[in-house]
């Protein structure tokens, strides 16, 4: 004979098990989703700290020795106007630095924004344009505020007309390529594909920044600061996206 207490006991165990399974799944997803903003905030703090350190050291003149040494190391000792390496490599570096130019970056943003609009994602398109534009404006204001002169110890391998710190090519390429990588990775379900997307975007960003040093148009610390500014802004945008989108969605 089965009493009500037995039924309740079995039902309680079954319900507890189901709740445990369901709770475990929901809890796992929720924790994973909530962990992302925390990681973003931690990384953001690191990027801000890095930029502050670079800015302080540059303004105090503490980086002059390192900047000078690296720029001169990339030039033929008998001719500061001649970068080391064959002529074809110098042309290759100019092609790479063009990937961070205003024209190329604008084209990339407009193309992706247009694609998002066609795919019925107008909010994402507007977010991308606004985020990139505001990020570029912030870097321009920083340039104006610090007003650091361009390197004067080697000949410039490309035309420049703005202040030196932080590097605009480095910051803007980080903003655009890492932002695009972030948005593409969020809609990709394959983990290897996510890693590949971010790796390629990071590689382009790295190459553009290094090209500015090789061409002698930026002090090395300009480039480091540009990467810090660009990465910092992308982290801010990523945090906003995570907060605006419901948990578990990628679109």
C-alpha cells in the first residue's frame, strides 16, 4: 500500500532531479554569459592602465631612448633615410600600412554595414558605424591633446600630416578590424572558426602598427598607445553589445 507521503517523496525526488538538471543547464549558461562582461571589464581596465602608463612615460620623456633605438635599428646605419631590407619589402610594408588608411577602413565599415542592413540587421549596422566613428574621434582628440611631434631622426616613408601620439593607423585599424572580428565571431558557432576570425583580425592590426614604425612615421610608443586605445574602445563596444543582447543569442 502506497501512502501519500511515498508519492510525495518520489515526486519530490523526481522534481528535484528535473529542477537540478534544468537549473544546472540554465545556471551554466547564465554564468557563462555573465562571466563575459566581467572578463571585458577586467581587460578594459588593463587596456586603460596600459595607455596611462604609455602616456605618462612619453610625456616624461622616459621612452625617448627606446623609441630612438628601435627606429634607428630599422634603418641602414650609413643612411637613416633607407629602411633595412630589400626594396620590394619596403613596398610590401607600404601596402600593409594602407590597410589602416582612412579610405580602406571606411570602405570596410561601409561594406559590412551595408551587408548587415541587407540582412535585416539595421541596428547592428548603425551600431557599427557609430562605434567606429566615435572611436576614431576619441583617438583624434587624444592626438590633439598630446600634440607629440612625429619622429625627426629618420626620413618618413609615407606622407603624414597629423600629430604622432597615439598612432591613428594603429588605433583605427584595431577599432575596425577587431570590431568586425567581434561581430563575425558572435554569429559563428564553430569555436575554431571564432579563433581563426579573431586571429586574422589581430594579425592585420599588428601588421599595420608595425608598418608605421618601419616606415619611420611613428615612434614605437605611438603604436603601442594606439593599440591600447583601439583595444580599449572595442572592449567598451563589446560590453555594450553583451548588455544589449539577450543571453544565448548571437544575431
